[in-house]
């Protein structure tokens, strides 16, 4: 005998069926033919048009979502490929040296210029064998800004490297040659790094100017701290160059492959994939300072004054342990950071005070540094 449910509490099955009905009425997609009184007949066409438009929009958004997933996947693969290759190279500094553009003659010349009385004949011999440097120096002495150093007939162009070096003079060569070396080592001709390269160049120039000012104030070796201040970006420049080269090679290969497959979605995803700046930044922070002196060590310049300063800056954990040249470079680098961050409003006053306290800035040093012109480095 069946149990009666009339008038009692609605059983779960009844509730489920009622819900299912209303779900079908309100959310169902099927379209019913005209019947009964044809309520709101005049809205039917508009409703149909609106539904078609919504379906089209949904399809477009779904396609965009799929394309976005493809872009994310391709970007991640490209980043992993570049960073894995970069890490492999960083684990073998010899490979980084091969990509750095750094030559033994470069460091030999920089070391030679640190002597109190450099041998101009040896300087000329080394410069003569570095073609791009000879060209830069010739262009410098023939530029309008250097007209006062040329012969009285201003239309005469000086091309003999011996005359060029004589016109510039040893003291100015100690400023000019490290400047040209860093400019040569920094990334160039790569659209992915144009802004990073410019900002790194500006940071280097401010550091170098500040280092010269502090060295002069404390009567220390100006040429040494100035050169070390510029060399401090060698590792960063090398990592940026290596990563940009790897990215361009991989990116270009993938573009050609996807183009050959005529897969527009994949091609667009590769095309839209950006240089992995954040991941490369992490590599610079991890390896940059270390590479500065490792590259010099690999060329047997471990006894060089430059190597010793760069090694101290990387390995000494406490500012109080630095030698005088290293301390000056560290202070100059700190001041450059603060100046740039202040201009971008990215540092708080209390953070600035903490930095200045740690690096033991004196009031006299801060006054001297504040008086410098950081917009231009006077070369000759």
C-alpha cells in the first residue's frame, strides 16, 4: 500500500523536479514556436538579434581566451628556454667571457693607465690594436667640442693616433678610455634593451662622477676609483648582452617555425612574447657583481688593482671592511642609486637616511657630492 504525501511536507524529489522545471523555463536555450496569444510578439525579432550578437561576442571572447592561454604558454616556454640557457652559461664563466666582448688588451690598457706615469708608447700600441677605440678617440678629438685641442686651422682633421693621444693627454685618457670601454660593453643595437641600457649607462656615469669627486676630496687615486666605478657594471652588461642574444635567437627561430606551419595563433603568440626582463634582472642581481672580477680573473688579471677593488665590492659583507678605494666606489654607487630613485620618487626620506648612515657619509662628502653636475661627464 502506497504511503500518501498529500498536504504534507514536500519530499525532496518534488522540490528537485520543480527546480528543474523553473531552471528549464528561465535558463533553457531551446526556442518554442509561436503559440497561444503570442505575448510580446513584437519583441521576438529583437530578442533573436540580441541573442545572435551575444553568441558572436561570446565566441570572440572564447577565442581571445584561447589565444591568451596560448600566449601565456608560449611566453613561459620562451622565458624558460632563455633563462635555462643563461644559467648554463653563468655556471661556466668562461662562456660568459667569450660573449662579453672583453679582451685581454682592454684590461691591460686600463691597468697601464692606472700607473702614475703611464708609458705613452705602450698606450699607443694597445690603442692601435683596438680598432673601434682608435675610431672613437679620433672622432672625439675631431668633434666641435674638442676644437681647442686641434691645430689652429680648424678644418684640419687629425687621423694619426699618435697625435690624437698627444692632444688628449694622459690625464684625460684616464677618463676617456674607461668611458669608451663601458660604452662598448653595454648592450647596443637591441630594441629589447634600449631603455635598460640607457638607464644603466646613466647610473654608471653618475657613479663615476661621484667617485671622482670623493677621491679628489680624500686625496685618493682618482683614476683607480673612477675606472672601478665604471667597471662595476661589466657583469651586468655581460648578462644583459648574453640574455638578449639568446632571446633574439630563440624568438627568431620560433617565429620562422610557426610561420612555416602557417599557424597564425602560435605565430601571434611568439610575436607578442616579451623579453623576460624580470627573470634576467634576477640573474643580474645574483651574478653581476661576481662576474665583474671573475672575468678579469679568467684573463689572469687577479693581481690587478681593478680586480681587487671589484672583488672587495662583491665579497666583503660589511662596509667597514672595505679598503679606501672600494669604500669610495661603494659610496658613489649608493649616492647614484639614491639620486636616481629620488628623481623617480621611489625612495622615502627615512630609507635615504638609512643608506647614508650605513655607508658612513660625512656632511662634507654630501656637500661635495651635491655640488657636482651629474648631467655631463667632461672628457676633454
